């Protein structure tokens, strides 16, 4: 249940579906690509999952697709001991988290040594073999070396020789324009990546027999190191460079860098990994063999960012440091944005004339990055109800925002869908055995667990289905919501009332009539 490999190794017999590879020199089964005994490359074998007949494509006997794996008895205790020996540890870590089974097509496992070394450094792994830190995107265009913990010497080493006005960078309090692939990461992220760098050094020296690469003992040692940024539901990682740290829980980067990850910089949560980790431990082979299995993985890397190739909307940033008086006058007239476009030059105009110079101006200076809010109230507010309430409260205060429109948007894209979706899940839910934890595909007619006879319990509950009903009702009452949404909510309420109607206590079980074909 805990997916702990050390605990599993204490059992006598473990059998696993695992890739069928054989070392041609030693003639022995070996799930690794390279035989640890003689160093030869191993060869993958395919066979029929039903009758075991070797072959490629369809099995002649059973007409089913052959597979690259076999169910093998595995002596985990011995595998674990061998891995401990190979990386030169005194003993195995107390817990090594694994998975219930391998989800990739060939059922190829990662070398156990990697999991062991990760457990030793208290970092965990993503399904593609890499270590990630998730952080909310935020935009940064200028910074002072002093506010991100960057010394003047290091700033020079990283290429920051002039400030944004073109004067030589001599004091850490001068303002510099952030380079497009440079990042200021949260301190918590740096601490996690520091642990990851120690794991990677362990891996290089004890598993691959190579020199340590990072040799980092504190977060500052990671300044100048390359990372890979990746957005959910995409497959292209963008290379970036750490130049400093922030107390805020956001990953500050140039708007172009977020745009290169296919994000429009509106506060999505993307991940950051050390580049060496991606190069060393990522494998397409580990990715789950199912729809969407290849998503969220750096299948491609984009090492250099070309501003001409990113989404055009990322260039809609004004590059001036003051706005003309006509602009303010137009705002009073409520002019359409297209009318004032020519008054406010944006980065779009840079693109035409060579586009090497990407200076972005600003109208209001700040003192220190960390003087602002450090954590989004969206993260701090505990429940969805609180978040929605605060969002509506804010909408009521801002003149330019209509409360009704926000309410309709939240209702139609989130709350109503959620209510309907949860109701459907409730009526088609699976049950779980309270004793052995098994989840039968259908509810057993006997009413008890078919494996152990234990009691069956629901997995979706009324409270979970109805959790947004009060917010929805309140929103409809408070705002002048369109009739369509008002009625949709009424219909959902009727459906909920029908589903959760109190049942009569003395109700008798109806008999099922089975046709007698005999
Ligand atoms: Zn061999
Ligand atoms: Zn067969
Ligand atoms: Zn059971």
C-alpha cells in the first residue's frame, strides 16, 4: 500500500511484469540496457502474453499482439543488496518509493540505484524520470543584483556588465534589464534544486563513475546553472538560467521565456528542473503507454529563445517609460484600444527593425522585489468557496469589472460543470472494500467484497457532489444573473434532490426476475 520497495523486499516472493531483455554474452535475463556483469548491450525479446511463444507482431497460436515483457519472479532483496553495493552505500535508505506497477509499453524499469540515491537526498521523481519543482509564473523585466542575492562579481561573470541605461554596472543596486532566458527562482525552489544537484552528483560519481558536476553546498552555488522550464500539457522544455532568488513563491522570468513555454504569463504553474537531470535521467521509454501519456514531458528541448518565434501577444508590452498626455485624455473618452495603439509603442515595433534591442520601460519604480505580496491569496484561501467569494468581492470594488460577468463566467465554466460532473460520477461510482482496499470493476451483486468478503463503501459522497451548491445559489441571488443560468441551477437542484431523496426505512429488497431458458 505504501509502494515502498524496501518493505516489498521483505516479502519472500515478488513477481513483476518487467521487460524481457537478455545479455547475449552471459546468456542471462537482464532488464537493463547494458549488462552490469560484462557491459554488453542487452537484446529485447518479444513473446505472446498468453502462451509465451516468442515472436514479433501477432502470435500464431492466439492471434494476439506480442509484448516485450514477461511476468518474472524477482528477488527484490538481492536486487536491493546489489544496488546498495554498486553505489557504495553502507545500507539502503529506510524507504524507497516505487510504483504499483510499470505503466510504460515495454515495462522498462529505471535502475534501482537512481531511486535509492534520490531517496537518500529526499527528492522525488516524476513519471518521466526527472525531478521537478512547480512554481507559479510571474513576469520580471528589470532587477537589481542586490534584490535577488547576486553579487556584482557574479553579475559580471553572467554577462551583466551594463545597467539598463548603458552605464557600467558598478554597484549591486543599479537596475539591469533581465536577459530573456534568465530566471529568479523562489528560495524554496533553490533549496529543492540544491538537493537535486546533490543527487545528480551522487549519481555521476557512484553510479556512472564520472566527476561530480555541481559541487553545490548552498543555494548561491546554483547561480548561473541551467534549468529546463516546462508547462503542463506541452512537450517542449525551454532552457533557462538561474540568476537569483526571491522570497515570493513565484518563478520570475522575462515575459518571452514564459511565452516560449506556451504560456501567456497569467499565473499558471510550470515546472523547473536542472538541465543535467533532464539530459541524464529523462527517458521516453518510461512514459505511460496510454492517451496523453507523452504529455508534460520534455520530449524536445529549446536551448535558444528566438523572440521572433514566440506568440505575438507576448510582444504586446509597451517599451516606453512614460505615456503621452493624449493617451490619458483618450482613456477619459473611453477610446477603443486600436485608436491609441500608435500612441504607445510596443515591442512589436522592435521586431521589424532587427529586433536586437529589447529594452522594456516602466512608469512606476519599486524598491525591492520581496516588498510585495510573497504568496498569492489564491493559494492562501483554504476553500474554493473562499476563493470565489474573494474574487467577487474584488470584482465589486473594481469599477472596470462587472460583478455579474465574473459570476456568470465562474458559474458557467466552473461551478455548474462541476456540479453536473460530480453528480454523474456519483451515480456511476465504483465501490471500495474497506478491508482489503480492492476496487471491483462493477458493484458485486452479493454486496460484499468478492476477494475477502469485507464491507463495501462508496468512493464518492453527497458532500463532495453538493459542495458548490451554496456558492452557486448565493451568486445567483446576489447578482442579476441571466435567466438561462438561473434555470440551469434550478434544474440541477431538482436533480440533486431526486438523487439524494431520503429513502423509506421499511423498504424491502425487490426480487430480480431471471428468465428461465432451460
Ligand atoms: Zn553480460
Ligand atoms: Zn500465443
Ligand atoms: Zn476485500
